[in-house]
C-alpha cells in the first residue's frame, strides 16, 4: 500500500511537469532539450525512489517471510514434539491396559487356586478329625481290652451252657410257631366245613 502511494505520487509529479512544459512548445530547441533532460532526471529520480522503496518493501517482506518461516518451523517442532508425546502416552496407555488385563487373569487364576486349596484344606481337616476320632476310639477299645484282659474271668463252660440253652429255646419257639400255625389251619378248615 505504501509503495503504491509513493509510486503514484512520483508519476503524478512527472505528469504535472510534462503539462507545464508542453504548454511552451515555442521555446528554443536547446531549452526544450534541457527541459526534456530535467524531466528525464526527475522521472529517473522518481523511478529510482520507487525502486528503492520497492526494494525496502521486498526486504521487509522477505524479513517477514523469514520470520514466518522460523515461526512455522518452531510450530512444526512443537507439533512434532506433541505428536511424539501423544504416541508415548498411547504406548504407555496400551501397555497399562495389557498389564491390567494380564493382572486380572492372574488374579482370577489366584482366586481359583485359593478356592481349590481351601477345599483341599477343609477335606484334610475333616480327614484329620476323623483320624483323631478313630485313634481315640481305638485307644478306648485298647484300654478296655487291656482292662478286660487284666480282669478276665474264666467262664467258658458257663458260656457254652448258656449258648446251648439259647439254641434249645430257639428250637422250642420254632416248634411252638409251627403248632400255632397248624392249629390256625385246623380252625379255618372247621369253619369252612360248618
């Protein structure tokens, strides 16, 4: 914008002087030549001023572009750094999830093992209690057996007589049952006959 206004002001000066000199065409050719040289110098000066202004504008533009490129490079570095950080955190997150999954499986297996071991322990305690009871029972029987052996009375003949009496008693009960059945049959026959 500033370059364009300077260029237009230089061009406007040149045109204004041209109009002023064109009005006096009747002057001598030397004077015309000098005027033309002056106009040319003024035009050249305006042209040089425009070029200087354009060069300074281009230099300013290049400086700004360089600054912008440096700024963009800095932003690119920051974006790259942010992307790298993002990837690192993603990798850490994935590893953490895998670790949690693995720990969950290990914990589940541990609970299963604990349940199995607890069942085994309960069975072992039950077997121990039974064994302790059996040992106590056998100890009691042994004590009774030792006491019986110490206090044993020789009564073999009496026991044999008692067994013989028991057998005779059983035989008599069998005979009695047979006679009762025979009597019951006869009673039923007599009723049928009447």
